[in-house]
C-alpha cells in the first residue's frame, strides 16, 4: 500500500543552515546554485520555517521566483510558542505566504511539539487552524515536528489523527538515546500509520565531522566512506519515509549529499554494528546533545550566545579544553558570555533537546572565562 510522500525523493533540502556572507546575511547567490543542483538531480522537497531567520525570503529568491510552482514541494512551519496571542500565532501563516510568495504550501507543520511548547498550540487552537487551512486549499498536507519522547508523541497522535505525517529527529547517535528516543518515536509513527520526515540526520553537523575515536571506528569498517554518508544512509533506511532533510550550508555539501542519495544502498549488518560502536564512543565524549537550532537564543533576555557555548563544551569534550575555550572566546568576543546568565530558565523551556542549559552555562563560565 502506498503512503503520503512515497514518491518524493529521499533527500530533502533543509533550509535552516543556509550559507552566510560576511555581514551575516544569507548568501542568496550560493543558495541559487544549491537549488539548481538539487532540482537538476531530481530532488524536489524544500523545508523552511518562520523560526529560520531569513530563510523564507531567501527561498523565494532562490526557488519560487525561478522555477514553476508544480516542480517542487515547499514546507514551512508555525511556531505558536513564540507568540503572545492566538491572532499573532495565526498571522504567521500569512507572513510565511508573503515571505515565500509560494501561493500555497505542500506541507505545513505545527512546529516543535514537546514540553511546554505543545500547550501553546492547544491554547491558541492551532490544530483546528491548520485543518481549516487545508480545507481552504491553502496547504496540501498538515503535520507536525516533534522534539520530545515517544510517550508524548503517542499522546499527540492519538489526540490528533487528522495530522498526516510527523517530522522526527533521527540519526544513529540518537536512535537509542533515552531523551530523544528516535527509534521509539519512529515505532509510534508506524503504529499510527503515519509517514515520517527526518530532521537532524547528522545531528547539527556533529556526525559529519566526528571526533577521532568515532572516526577510527567508521574508517576501520569502510576506509573510503565519507562520514556524512554514514549518517544519511542510516536515516534513509527508515521505513515509510517521506524524505531526509539535510541542512546543507554550501555547494560542496550539496554535491556530496546528492552523491549519497544517488548511490544509496541499505547499511549492512557489519556497518550497523560499526555505527553502534561509533555511537558508544561519541556518547563518551559529548557534553550535551545541542543541534544549534538556536531556539534558546531567541528567548534569552540577555542575548547570551547559548548555542555556540554548548558547542564549546562539546568541543572541549571531543578535542580538549583549550579547543573549547578558544571557540567559546571567539564566539562571545562581542558579548553574550555564559557568566551573564540570570537563571530565568526561559532557554530550557525552549530547548527541544531538553538540555539543562543553565547548569551548562555555569560550567562553561568556570571552564572558559
């Protein structure tokens, strides 16, 4: 039996980490090159969001204004937890439509369920709102992205059977993770008969450039295989898959990921064993599971550079304290240091990875400042 999105190519273009220019604006010309390569290869799915600063406007210039609307699928998301009122939350749809110029969205997602964020969608009636958008023909398919455990996912899917798909964080590092519960979440989606879109297949880039103990394990099994290839092939093996979103940041990454997609073969048992060992090595080194989504930074009243500081702690674990300190000082030279935290805990409420950020910031201040 076919399922929603079965015919969509299994590599999707995640527009969260687009290339930047020196002034920190999005490099639209490079994005155009990436879009061209992506479509020429036969891939069609693009994923943006209101929460991805500048992404919707950039994809209008790079894609919507340059290609026939029927030649691709465009997804975006509604982040009600960022708004104070139902009217403001619902207005995000019209803003997205104007920013992208897309006319309609093929896939429209309730963005980032889990923890206290789910309550905002309930409070503002967003579930009914997106159903009405579909009934009005403004979106083709409705679903949600989820950053919480499998039990919470089951509750949401039971309460909202009208949701047609779910977007989940899935990668070999999080497959058996006690917090993310990638495997269990995929199984819940299967139980409810819903197809899956995968996000964070390389865990914010961590699995693309793994530390040496992890790299040694993978090279021992397959010396010539690129590290992102391992991660993408793992994700592409998930059943009932709509697509795997790769947050590509330059033309070279696009070319490499397209090659993985073109030559995809399921992982062998020996390769799966190597990934299990690689995960064990990675768990020994990482301080936290930050994926650099920066939702924490969006709500921080002190503008602390939380995501780079979390990366600094991971760099310290993987490459040594001096490396972490150098990165932290470089990222906070203009302000936003860990020691400026006032312990309001807004960051922890926004964090989809459930990181105890306040304690991590205290530790970073002690290590790096």
